[in-house]
C-alpha cells in the first residue's frame, strides 16, 4: 500500500513538504488540509499588496509562471488532494487518524494517515483591550484581512489609521498606508524603541528618526494603548492612550503572533512552555510519525543554543523541504539544525537588518558582549553612488567570537550582502579574525577594498585590545549639552569641515586640530583635560587617539561613528544640521 500522508496547514511549510514528497515518492497519497478556503500564499507580501507594489491579491498566490496555487493547481500539477475550508479538530495518535470538520457547515470526516505533518503556523496575539471587537480593528494574518484593508483605503474610507506594534509587519503596514494612499498613520509602541528585541537601541533610533521624517507618520514610543472608542455604528473611531484620544478609521493590530500549537498539545505532543511544538533536528515531534515545520515549531538559535521565536516564510519553506525529504525515506536523514535569527526590512527609503544576537540577547545567553559602531561607504569612497552604511558588530569579550551584526543604510542590496555573509558564518562560530579576513568580492561599484565588514571586525578587535576607547552618539550628545568642566571636543577633520562647529561651539570647548598635523602639534592638545575626539566617521579620530596615546595622553575617547552617527541619532551638533 502506498504511503498515506496528511498535512495540516497549507500556506508555506505544508505545501513545500507535500510537493517535495511527491517529487521523491510520486506514488504517495498526500492530502493537505487547511481551515481557510485560500491556501498557499506569501503572507510576508501582504504589506506590499496593500501598498500597491503587488497589484493583485492573486499575485501573492501565484507561481513564477503565473499559475494560481489553488486546489486545482495542487491536484493537477502536484498530485496532492486539498481539503480547503476544513478544520483539523483532533488527532488520534493511537488510531493514526485526524478528525476534521468543514468550517461552513460542520460536516465531519476522518482521515487516516501513516505519517502526519503539522504546519499550523501562528495566531495573532490580540490584547484584550476595551473595544477591540469593533469593526475596523484587525491583524494582518491572512489574505481576507489584506483585501479588507486595501478595499477600505482604496474606497476612501480611511483618512487616519493606527498601528499597534513596531515589529516588521507593523512598520511595513504603516509605510503601505502612508506612502501610497496618503493616510495619516499613528504608530504606537509599548517599549521605548521600535523593533524591540530585534535591534539595539541606537540602531533603532536611527530608523526612528527616518520614520519621523516621513509625511503622515506620528510615532508614540513608550505608550500603552488603553482601548478604542466606537462611532455608535459598531466601527472604530478613536484610539485611547494616556488619557488622550487620537482619531482612527482603521486599526492594525501588529501586536505579535503566537505559535499555533493547540492541536499538537491536545494530542499529547511535547510543546514548549513558551509556545511552539518541540521538534528534533529531523523535524520530528515527540511522536516520530508526526513531523512539524514552520512558524508553529520551536526554533533553535545556532549562536546561543536557546529557543528562538522566528516567524519567517523562508524558514518555513526550508523546513518544509526537509520534512518532505524525510517523509519519503524509511529513516529520516535530512536535518534542519537551527537558525541564526536573520531578518531584513525596508522602512521607506531605509533598509534595516540583523543577523545573530543583539547585545541584550547575548547577555541573556551568558556571553559578555562587546561591540562597535562602524560608519563607512557601502561602495568605494570614490565611486559616485556610494552611501554611508551603519553597522554594529557584536562579539564575545572573552573568546572574540562573533555573535551578531545589525545595520541600517539606504542601499538595501549593500546591507543585505553584509548581513547574509555574517548569517552564513555564524553557525560555524567565527572569530573576529575570520571576519577581519573575510574575502568579499571587490569592485568599486560594490565594495571598498577594505570592506566595511572587515573594518567592523578590526574595530571590535581594537576595542578588545585596548587601542580604541569610544563613546556612543547618545553619550556624546549628553556630554556636549552638559559638558564636564574642562572637556575639550577635539575636531580632527580638515579646517573647512571643522570651522562651522568651532564657530558655533567654541564656548563649549570645541577646538580644531587636524589629524594629519596632530603629531607635529601635540602641544596644542591639553594633557590635563578630558578629550573627546571627533571626525566624520570615527576613522581619523581613531588615528588621532593612537597618536595621542603614544604621546602619553591618558584621557581620550573617540566618538563612535563620528559626526555621521550623531546626525543619524537625530540630535544635531549645530543648528545648521537640523
């Protein structure tokens, strides 16, 4: 008898597992079940559909050769039977059966299986706020909600919107509404930064300042939404917070997701106390005849070894292929070892990305993180289309092991290339010297001869070896506006660059002393006062710090990322920069 496989969930991991199995074992009988009538789509593309980059909803359901992935497509092209609009109610592991009910009328049926796949995805985490049941308040979890939102804005029913949550989905939806449709968007975040848990605060601040410059965007950080007010007709009209109200015709609940593990838990399969189905490296659950893949499973971080919550269409598809391979074998052989935690997103004209651990997650995992902020052109400095790339590299102080990289920049391809390179290295436990000597394909339109990745590793190495002592843009701003007695801000740029700063800030201790002449003018640098060294990016001021230390100066700190980082931080050094 041919192998009978039932797959519960038909969005990403499920279809990939079924299609892989049928390629390896065409005689297998595969039935795919999903509670929704609409299956197999790119959910990560929903903001781009709302924002007009994807013209038609079926664009998110289509193959690269423009076939819609519906029931007939899977039956005809893939040999997979699909039961769309059927909910899996119960798994009987003893009898190896799944009990189903049809959503529209409650009709029941039972499917026998030899092997079972759980690809149940996530459910939206909606806080129980007063008024949350009003029409016009919804998450962005499926294509029905995507269609509702786009129809509402396209027909002029939405002048003001609110987005709760500043994860990638919330920010992408805010851009979609404001950029194409001109909707006024208020973004609310309980934490004091955007992308909490995903970026360190200074990188998040760079992105926040970019958001603040966009027309129609208002950002409310550290704000607890208290509830919603209706219009008397059952629709939302306002958001309540801090004793205030802001009008809203639409509210996007981007407040996070939870793994949909209830079916597995009810069947007695092991689930994590934090949520998610526990699987081994073959993606088998605690029942070896039942596999699980995608957003519903516990992901393992390859850097920390800890559980990691990561909802990603890329991970789901790769895990689906592993499951399909193992379903076709007598003994599982394909492995999925874990994830590095990489992600990337576009915030208007700025790209933000990360691979590996943040400073906080590195500390939580028992590391002693040390980091450096590096600002350098993403192409050769003499190539006309170069833009500054802002990277923060994190390593372990004791071992020198690279733990994570995050960054922002206007050229998304440039940032993606660096993030992907580090994401690929992280599972191998690279050291700083590995990244310092990483070979990067070089030509002036694509990179510098000493790439920004190499420079980042070298900078962290300099910190560890005590050659570089620095302060962050935040600390610099605090010292500038509330200087310690006698502090000197030593501007080591050319006189043409430093003159506007000297003219504006001489009374705060701002002095010019170009780095190229410093060795011959050491007597002009006070030895008895704290010296804060400043240049455009932090590179020349580091050279100045080396020179001064060699001459016996013991009171120098270097502005990390230079003037460029302070501008990105959003607190102008002089009024002309506002």
